[in-house]
């Protein structure tokens, strides 16, 4: 009865067409999770033959939010004689694809359901670099063959292992031991690892110059233009809103600004994030 009630709620909220489409996509994904088409095998083999391949392992979905990992994958794919395999899990909502999704000639999303098949598909590649960003899947990720391994220490372990920090620390130590290079994304993480290994480098987040330099060629969304016209000061933020965001700093800026509307607008925005 629980499932029937859930189906009824989905139909009432989203409509019958959405429900039928959702079921169809789920069935297609189920088939794709069990079979890897010959045409997709050929595509990967041809794209990676005699190339240096970077395998960026199971991380944020490609179409969920274009963040650091996708930025790096895109830049890596621009290097001569390189090909990037971005491993993610196909879903109905974000990365909906069967087996693989070609982003460009040198960058492919690859289904995690067929992850171990990479040993066969990359047999003609020149070399393989395993790029680890997510320790949650570490023990399975290292099962494939690779020449070099990069461990990107992207966030504090407490964000990933809230319920089992001991497990997080254990995997973190294994990754440091196994990796040929550790990439820390913040000074705090860099200094923490610098005490225990000389394989760590600091590579902080940065802006995409090609993207932001074109700002003058784009017209602002009409709704944003109407809202911004009301205020003396506009604060812009590009990225995810999570525990690391300094909400108190934004509140303090809003309070100190002379435009009282800014303060009210910020208060409403802040409450909408934390009801």
C-alpha cells in the first residue's frame, strides 16, 4: 500500500506524463546497467587508443552542478594526447545516459555500474592515471589497473564521514599511502598533510576565466535585473551553498549597508535556506 500511495502522490504532484516518463527512464537505466553495448565499447577503445587516460572516479554527477571536478575534467581533456573518463552513476534526474555519454571527443561520462570493465576497454591506452576525489568508494575504485594515482583531498573528512570518522581516517591514510600525488584544495588541508608526506601540493579553487570574461556579451536575466536595480550593493556568489559558506559574513555586510531593503532581502533569503 505504501508504494501505491507514493505513486498516487507523484501523479498528483507531477502529472501522469511525468510518471510514465519516469518509469520508462528507470527501465532503460536498468537495462543499461546490465548490458554494455558493443558500439559504446568501440567508442571508448577508439577514443583512448595510445592516449594518456585520466579516470576521475565516482564523484558529483556531471549535470548536477558544474564544479571543481567537472572544471578539471574539461581542462584535462584539452591537453594533447589525453582522454578523460569521468565516472558517475546514471540517474533519471541528472546524468541520464546508457553506458557512456560523450561530452567532447576527449571526455566521456562512464557508468559506474560497468566500472571494472575499464581494464578491458583501456587495454590499448598509453597510460592510466586514477584520480580519486571520493573516499566513500575507494576500496572498489582501486580495483582497476593504473599507472599513477592522484588523491584529491577536496574537503574535510567530517563532511563525508559524519557517522564513522574512524572509517574516514582509515581510508584517508590508505589513499595517502597509495597515491603518487596528493592535491589539497585549501591551505588548512595542505598544512595538515604536509606534516606526514612530501607528496602533497596545494591547488585551490579558482574562477573559470573563459566563462567570466564573457560577462559583457551576455544579457542579464530580466528578473535578476529588476531585483538588482532596487539595491545600492549587490553581492554575487557562484558555487554551492553548504556548511562551508560564511553566512554570518553576508549577514554582517547586509546589516552594515545603508540600504535597508538589502537587509530585509538578505533576511528573507537567509530564512529560505534555513526554514
